[in-house]
C-alpha cells in the first residue's frame, strides 16, 4: 500500500509540474518576446508580405483570438502533441514528422553516451574512493576536473582538430557520407561519423559522475555502520559491495536526473559543432528563423524528457532507500 501511494503521489507531482511549466512557458514567451510574433518572423525570414498575407498567417497561428483562447489552444496542442506544420525549417511538413526523422539519431547519441559516462564515472569514482590517493585516483581526479570545466564545444573542436584534422581517424561531422553506403558498410560509416560526437558527450559528463561518486563513497566509508561491519570481521570487498556502494549511489542517481537537462543542452552544442542532423541542430535552425511550431515542440518534448528522467530517478531512489517511500 505504501508503494502504491508513493507511486501515485509521484505521478500526480509529475502531471502538476508539467502543467505549471507549460503555463509558465506560455506567458514567458509572450513577455520575453513582446509585440507581434508574425512581424518578428517575417523580418527574420527576410520575406516581404502584404498586410492581408500577414493577417492570414496570424489566423493560421491562432494569434487573432483572445489570450485565454490562445492559452487553451496552446495547452491542448502541447498535451495532445499536435504542433501543426513547420513554417520555415521545412514548410508544410508536419512538426512531428520532422522530429521523428531526427529524434532517433539524437536518442542513440544521448542514451549511449550518457550510459557510457555514468558507467565510466561511477566505476572510476568507486575505485578512487576505495583506493584514494593512488596513481589511478590522482590521474582520474586531474582529468575529471579538466573535463568538468571544459565546455562541450571546445572539447568537440579539439577532437576535430586532432582526431579528424591531424590523424584523419574519423570524419569531422554529419551523420553519414554524402553518398550513402549500402549493407553493413552503411552502419560502419554511421558509426565512424558518430564517433566524435559520442566521445565528446561521454567525456564531457564523465567528470561530474566521477567526482560525485568518489565524494559520496568517501562520506559513506566514514559512517559508523561501516566501522561496525569491519569490527565484525566482514571482508573489505563485501563491505564495499553490499554496504558502501549501494548507499553511495543515491546522490549519483539524483545527479543523473538533474544533469539530464544539461545533457540536452550539451547535445545542441555538440550537434552544432559536428553538423549532426539531430533534434539539437533542428532546434537551433528553428530558433534562427523563428519557426514557432518547431520551437514549441522542442520545448514540450524537452520538458517531458526531463520530467520522466526525474520520475525514474525518484522511483529508483525509493527502491534503493525504503525510508524515502515511508516519508
């Protein structure tokens, strides 16, 4: 019963948070960008429109109705994922179709690089906390601090200069060769093009996972129950595996959820650097030419992704620490 109540409570919080963020976004965009968005869009595209054409575009965008009705339309579109068609990036093509074409490319890049950075960072953090001040710990600490402080675009440009420009190991950008290959060679070609963006995202976030895991494990190793387990004669490896690491993982799980928004912003930067045709590059293109339908979809999908990640982190946290479910 306690588990069900905990789950329902988190689902309710998830839905209310989504409604609140969408409401804030509706009014924030209108405060941040006052004036007529159609006029702003027309200036950004550099096209000349007659007043009648602008009025027709304003009607198509639903901007000729009162503000409360615009709010209802905005919420309905957001919650039903009906974002209409692209106005500039790819005129008259469905926004959802645009996203479906690029979403998988970004998801593969995000999920694989995030999992790699978590695994590498956590394992190095466990070893660094357990064997602190060792050679590997000192090397990991220095490199992690460097990677943590370095922006993603700088790291990406270094890889382009060194691994692509100097040693010619990987292509410097795009998703595949201009002339697509066939069969198994196509997957090899895609993998080579993804190598540098993947390496950039992985190394950009491995540092913070290492630092948090190492710090958390050092704190746990100083707890009284760890000293008690050692006093009872429990083997050190068993103390680490069964007592120290599970409790030290809790802050890391929270960090993964909190970092997902930064990972999404990092993807936009990385995709720009490598001209990788994912959602990040699409978002930048939409922002440049004021494609409001694509921007709305980008915002909604990003918010949902972050909220779901935090929801999964809350469930995992409650599973690992039963005290959270009883709170």
